C-alpha cells in the first residue's frame, strides 16, 4: 500500500488501521533506508512502546540517516548531539546564564528539550555525560539546579554507538544500557540495495523529499492504543518464565530485571498493534526478544554478549503457553 504524500488529519489517522498507517510509513522510510524493513519496523515499535532506541554498528551504515528520516516523517521536532570525549552534561541538559541587565540567572535549555533526540556516537562521551540522560529517558524530565523541568511529548531518544573495539569509545554502563528498550544493528545492505544506493549517489536527495505523515498528537494516541493491547495471563506467565530462565541459568552473568520484563511486554504490545492485532501472541514476544534482551545479558564466563542466534536458541527452550 502506498500512503498519501500529505500529512494525515486526526480523523484520517483514527479511521485507518495502525497496520495500514505504519506499513505505509515503513514503505516511505524504505525509500531512504534501503533493504532494512525489519529494522525500520523495530524502530517504529520502539517509539509506539514509548521506549528509546540504541543503534549499534560501524560508521557509514546509515544510523544517523534513519534517525533523521524517522523524525521527519513522524512530524516530530528533531535535534542532534554529536558526542565527544570533552562534552559536559550541561551541553545536553542546558545551563543557567547570569543576565547583567536583570541581575538574575536565565535558564537556556539544552538540546534534550526536543521530541526526537539523536545522540550520535554516544559511547564517545564520558560516563558522566552519558549519565546526564538517565533521568530524561526514564522520567521524561530533567532536574537542573534543584528545579524539575518536563520534556516535550512524545520524547524519543535514538542513540548510535560504534563497536567498542573502535578507538576512542567508552562502554555504556549497565544502568544506561537498561534505559534503551531496543537495540538494533543495521548491517551492510544487500547487494541489490547497495547497487541502488550507488546509482542514486547516496540518500541526500531522498531524505530531502521526505515530508511529515503524522503529527506528535497522533503518535501519542497510537502509543495509548498500544498500552490497551490485550495480554492474556498465559502470556504474562510466559514472559515471567523467560525472565526466570535468564536469572537461574548458569550461562548468564546476571538475569533480566523487572524493568526489562516491563519493556518486553510493552514492545510485544506495540509489535502486535503494528501487525493489526489487539492482542499479543507468543510470536510477538519472540520477535522482539533479541532486541530487548541482547544488550542486557552477558555471559557468565566473561566472554561478553551472546550472538543473536545463540541467544534465541537458548530462550526458545522456554516452553510456549498452549
């Protein structure tokens, strides 16, 4: 299905099924981000679940372009932070500046006061600067000099991260990783998509042609609909069994936290909504499980993370409810 090139009105968005709307958005984004439909759908799922997205991959794959096109097509205000080792928390949150004319301090908001915040190469900033985002990501507010300031809604952080073996990177602490609902990798494009990219000379022209299709208020309504997607008691028990498996298995250094369980449930609801259902099935949980759990689990033997396929083979040993 091809979407109209105009922004949907509130009535039009409410009249259409979410499956139709987000399929159209995926198609439009796919004109810029070639051959990455699954990753685009996971990014939209993350937004619907009111989570934050971590994209880990080598430079030049299209991480920043994906963040830009998402912000543009969803009609959301967008700001970007290019993280460096000398960046300070005030560069993200904002600072108070003394005004000589009034004799008072005036707060100058930082780039965090936006709807889509891209923190590019987040692991090139120091842990102190990384931690400046913790309250913002969890509570949608920031506390500066004793005053709490709410952030715009919707609020969606997209962070890109280079592989840790690259020079000049600082590993994200577990507390920071845990704030990201999903982590995805874009990977190299397939041969056909890369040839199309080469013939087109890059994504600049396609990105410039992207126009908003939704409004922030419509996105909030879709987020509220996702929260109402039905989850049976059997599905809740299945998720609990998955959590228990990671906590008791000798393979993992540390199991999934209750927050991870809540995120898994929210993401499963959003994935079901994207697929046109008002109820969650086990396949929804299994589909988004690697992206929710992969960055939260470490091997007990100190050898880092498990590969996606290895992780799935282990977690799928947990029986599915009948």
